[in-house]
C-alpha cells in the first residue's frame, strides 16, 4: 500500500538492509507518502505492528478498506508531511549536530553525501541554516527524490532541538 500511495517510490530509499532492520527494531515506520490519506497511513501502521497478533487480519483489512470506500470524505484527511516526520530514521540516541564537524560530514553520515555540493552551493554550510531548511528549499537546491527529501528532513528534525536556541520547546 505504501508503494502504491507513493507512486512506486522505493521504501526505505537507499538504506542498506541492515539499516532498515535497525530502524525497524527502533520502532521506525515509514512516513506517509505525500498526499496520503491519514486513514490509509494508519492502516499501514496497524499492519506494521511489531507483535504479529496485534496486526489486523485480512478480513479486518478488507472491512476497513470497505468502510473507507463507502465514506470517501474520510480519504480527504491528509497527514501533514512534516507531521509525519515524528519518527526519525536515525537512532533516537544519535549524536547531536555537534558530533559532526561539518554539514558535509553529516550528509555523508546519513548517506546523502551526493548532495554536499547542492547544500554548499546554496549556502547551507552551517547547522543553524540547515535546521531551518524546508522541503521547498530541498527541491530548490536539487534534492528532487521525495524519499531523499524525507530522509534529510527526518535527520534535520533529529538535529533541530540541539541547533535552535532555547525556546518554548524547553518549557
């Protein structure tokens, strides 16, 4: 369902099998594809439950899909893309941006080193600037693969608390 809703995007992008296994063991689940109805992503999450007995049975899945088809308005509720990034790809205990000497090192660490020049040429050379980057910024600087955008934004979200000055988030 995730691949259909993402129009054939490759799940887990260019992560190695071991990286995927580690992420799944840390309770990472794929974010909803762009414009994916919340109800369908929730069904995906239900099917991805770690405990086999907690997953819906086939008849329950068919029933859920039938209810959605009979109530098409429910398919208009879309999960906001950035809201979907609540579970970062990186280990929750991963080091903050101070662990990386440069933006280029960070990009290589998340296996997105191919975009080093893009970031540098666009002026995103410090973590204070990277922390403010948006999906639109990524598209503008040449990160056009949706999976790569999500991976970078997920990692940025993990870095953001350490890069922004103390704000209401600490209250």
